[in-house]
């Protein structure tokens, strides 16, 4: 699965790891994350992420 990087702070969302602290289970593809999810480091919205 494709990793996505926050264009604002550089945080990388890795689908294999997910974001368990914010309710995103490991194995969750980026396009399956709810639209109200935000970057855990800077609060950027999903449209501020680009595929790596």
C-alpha cells in the first residue's frame, strides 16, 4: 500500500502502521481513512497529503 506524506510538516502516513492513537487501525489504506481525519503532528487535512 502507498504511503502518504503531509505537505506541511513531512509526517508520513504508513498504511501498515495506521494511526492507532487516532482510531485508524493498521492495514487501513489512506483512501479509507475518514475525511475528518487530520495529520497527528500538525492538524493538516487529508487534501494536504501527497503519495510517496
